[in-house]
C-alpha cells in the first residue's frame, strides 16, 4: 500500500518517507521493503492557497491512486506556517480506506485541538513549541482501532488503565523531567486563559504581518483575508522585498545576517516555490508585541540596503 503526503511536510518527515520508499542513497532497493509514495504538491497553490484547493488536490490524488493505505499530513505546516483543513483531509482519506497520521508539532498551545472530533488514527504533538513546556515533552495519540499495530521499543507491564498504555509505562532509565513539568505548564496557561493566549498570539501575528507587508509593499500568504483568518494562527508568512522584478537581489545568507544585525532569527526561504519570491515565517508568542515585527522590518531594510551598496 502507498503512503500519500504533501510536499510541505517537515523535512525530517519527508526524508523518513523517502527512506521508506527507497529513494535515498544507500537505502534498500528490494521491492518487498520499499513503500510506494504519492507526493501531492500543494506548493503549486501558493501563495494564494485555499482550504478548498488543498482538499481538491487531495481528493484527486486519492482517486488517481487507489492503493493509498496511509495519509501523512501536517496539521500546521512549518514553512510556510499554514493551518491545513485537517478534519476534512482525515475524512477524505478515511473514505478512501486509508489511515491517517497527523504531524501536529506546532498545534498544542497555538490553536485548539480536539482529538476525538478530528478522528485521526495517529496524532503527534510537541509541548516545547507553543505550550511552554520543556524540550522533550511531547505526546503520541493512537486511536484504539489501530493500537494493535503500535508497540514500544521496550515492552513493559506497568500499572495503567489499558494494556496498550501499560506496555509504554517504563522505557528504561530516562530523564522524565520534561513530562513531569508539563502539568505545571498547563496550569500556568490555565491561569492566563487558553482562549486569551491564542487570541493574543493570532492578533499580534496578523497585526505584525500587516505592518511588514505595508512596510515592504508586499503581501501576506494567502492575501485573501477569509482564507488567511482560517489558515493563519500565530505563524504569519510575509514576502520580503527582494528577488522579484525591480527589487534588489535576496542575499543567500539573509537569515544569518539579520541574526548578526538585529539579534533575532526568522526562517526565510522560497516557501511559495521557485520564482515566487523570498518569504519570512514569523512567530508571535505571548511575549511578543507588534514592535518586534517593526524591529525585524528595520533589520531587513538595513541588510537589503547593504546589499544594494555592495
């Protein structure tokens, strides 16, 4: 059975899939070991991406490839940072007879998530990105209907409500501090209010992105306000004023130069595809303000001005 995935998958996820597909140098070439892959290029929709467009491409790929047995999706893509219509994608894959694995690394703490409502077969999420818990705190959710396919590397029988979770109870000598600290992070968030935190981050991302787009005379991704409201959380994607007609060239080392100039790091790249400009993916957390976006804009302008002078 084949695995369907998007070309916007996090690079380690796509590389793992390519390893399974025997596409990486040095990986097995046996047909019995290789997993057929179906890559759906949703970057073709960028920068004016829409939820309906993503779903149509997925439905078409499932129809054209009836051998798909698993779909692997990011709930929120990393670069560019976009919220995908994950519930609809899960439903489409289930209707096609495929199980679904969701990479939700950027989800916990950034947007609400209800695993029961989503009905994914597998869902993984991180705590250190937006939930404010330590690095190494994460979770894997496995729906009861597919738990028979999942086992830990160390089989345990510790006290827990189900046989499935009992097997995962003790994974050897390990530092469990990150997991133990997670309830304190949740308690801190509860004092501030989950809705308040998420609303603030989303608002700062939009206001900060709007400031930069106006300052650079560029655009946000997507530019349609309705689609952006649905697909943008605390991550905002802004096209930088370089690389397209009449603009200065984008220096290859733009991101590290801004680190040196302004002591701030923002991922940049051709996230909308070749020939569609250089884009910055900015994050708005609880400790950020719109002035931080202004600071970044000033740094970009200084670096690009240096490029023109050189």
